[in-house]
C-alpha cells in the first residue's frame, strides 16, 4: 500500500507589493544544509505557510535582535 503525501501549500504570487513593505519585494537566494531545509519545509507546512512565508516571519520576528547586536558591537545606541 502506498501513501500519498499532501502537496505543499504555496501562497499565490502577489500582483502588488505588501502594503507593510517599503516597496517591491526582492529575491534573496542562499544555500543551507539539507537537514535545515527539510526542517523549514516541515515547519512551514505544519503552520500552513509556504517556506518563503515562514522565513519572512522568522526574519520579521528575530532580525531586530541581530540589528541590536550589531549596534552594540559597533558602539551605536538604539533609540529607546
């Protein structure tokens, strides 16, 4: 007996940029280990997202921590 895997959910391509963004989106390509890519795909599927949506969410939620770290390294103060 064979089982079929549910197809991954993919968001539709938008005709217009997000209203939250500063303009049109850009594409960023990078390589990652297979195991990490599989974890991202599995987590995205379980959350009902596509991989791009999950990565975008991760960046939006965690990039400020890394920006603050870079500011501290370079002696910049963050506006509080």
